[in-house]
């Protein structure tokens, strides 16, 4: 759905390119998270998709079309965009904000009203309660929900999110990440997210792309990104708790053994290995029985330790940026 082919961008008086010969494919219906330190080129990469920034060389294609050949206004109306700070129009109501793009596209009034209510309901805001409010009457998390509803209102196939939760307080951020991530997965949109927050990337992304100095260092699934960092830079970026992060992404069913253990505590097969380890440490148990998955299975402390050791292996070889 989105493809970068040899894309480079250098800003005036910069010592090096902001993006340097970037090749990257984001398959349709997946969420790609661009990670990296400040100045690595991740936001520049994102903004070249909707032509807020023009590349110097190379091509950016959306659904097989070079965006350079598409009128930028028409292009942007067909791509959802959520930015840091949300960017709602303060003088407009919530409904008017959500209706922005459908209105520009000339949708009939009744269709717009129905779509506004549907989008507010989708992001967990009761239309009857929030439709007529102004942004200054909302919390940060509520404003962010409205921003997502506005970006999705015209049902764009592509959604770009630039530090989408950066302006939200830490308490609300985790809940929003989980809820919005679940919504995007259910809708099947092609999504690119820029963030500096590794936890956010691991929670929301089907694919993690770590950048440095305008280039891709590693592009991989969250599981392999944690288990097999491509080099010392990736391992350092992940940090010392990468094993626990990886265990949080693996369900106990992935390492379960056939059979059952009398008297063992029963847990959901969807429980993460990290949470299972926490239960074992708290209770002193070494085995847990899996419940509700239609079979007799159990997970052992040794199996969790083996999964942790696999995640602690030495860095592997760099992987391709292709899916």
C-alpha cells in the first residue's frame, strides 16, 4: 500500500540528509511504527507520504501511484492524519471538527451527521454528550479521541499518526494506545505511526522500523525486534528490559505442554509470559494450567525461562526491510 523507493531528503544547510536512500514497504492493512532518536528522519519520512514534505530523489507510492503525480490537496483528503498536539479547530464543535474532511468532499448533510456520530461512538465518546462541545471543554485524552475520529471520518485507506499520544498525560496514554490500536486493527487500515516511545511501538505496531541518521537500522516484527536486535545500537535502544518486553508479547499458549497438573492455578491461554512469570513469582508455583482453550495444557517456569533465554541471545544478522 505504501512504498518508498530510494527516497532521500536534505534540508538547506544540513550537514547530512534527513532521509538517506530509504527503501521501505508498508503492506496493506498493517501498522508500521517508525522509531528512533530525535533527528533520525522518522517524521520527515511520514510527511513525505502526504506531500507535506517533498523528497529530493526517489519515489513514494500509495496504492501503486507515485504521490508526486497527485494533486496534494486531493491526496491529503484521502489520507487520514493525526498529529502531536491534536490540532483541533478551537472555534468549532466536536461534530464540526470530525466533519471537516467529509464536508470538504461534498458529502450530503445527513450522511455527514451519521458519520460523525458513528466515529464518535467508535472512539468511545457518546455522540449525544460530546457532539456539541468545544475542544477546550475536553480532556487531553478526549481531544485525542476526537482527532482520531476526524482522521477516520472520510474512511481513508491510509492513516498517518505523528507522535499521536505525545500531548496526553501518562495515565491516559496507555489506555488510549490499547484502545486506538484495537480500533485500527479492526478497521484494517494501512497505518504509519511516528513515535519515540518503544512501548507504544511494541503495543501498536505489526512492524517496527528503527531509524538512525536518515536510514533504517532494523525493520522487523515486534517479537523479532526484541529477540534479535540487528546490532549494538538496536540493543541499546531497546534497553536492558528487552527480555521482559518480549515476554509481554508472547502468550503462554505458545510454550504450553500437553497434559494438565492437578491443583495448579488456571490461567487464560492468552495470558502473556511476563504476567505468567509474575504469578509464579508471587505464588511460588512452578506450573500453571491453561483454561478455556478446549485442550489440556500447562506452562512451566522452565518453559518461560527458556523463552527468556531465547530473547537474550546475541544480536542476530540485520534483516530486510521487506515484509
